[in-house]
């Protein structure tokens, strides 16, 4: 089996070609889903940072691990949305980032 067609499909789904044509849906900055993005990223940050510190990581490595995990989850969610035919929302990612930063601000000031 040639691995190229699945790679091409994955590339198209991620960066441009829509698997289904859907009408353009507004993407407000303060929609209900934006607050879900913020609070889920905040919670994921707290959970991941706490778990990393519990297993013995120092603050620096715990922050790096937490940042990577929460960013991967947010980007993964947007790629999943794109595969379903929705667009990738930079605003969703911005709210994910705000939740991550708020969580890290709280985490670094904890013991």
C-alpha cells in the first residue's frame, strides 16, 4: 500500500480542503465555546502541572511538559474539528492559550 494518499488526505484536511461544504458559521470572540476552551485549558494546566510535580519533576520541566500537553490538546481539538468539516479557529486557540497562561500563573506561585 502506498502511504502517500493517506498523508495527502491528512494534509488536505488539516490545511485547506474541506471534506464537506458547510456554510460559514460566525466565530465570535466571546461565544459560549470560548469560555469552555478557557476553563478546560485552565483545568488541564492545573491537572498536568500537579501530576508532573507529584511524580517529582522540578518546576521548570513541569512547566515545559504542561505547556506541551495543553498546546497539543488544543491544536488536536482544532484538527479534529477540521476533519469534521469545521474550520480551525484561531480564536479557540487564543482562548486555549489564555487558559494555559492563567493556569501557569497560578501553578508557578504554588508550592
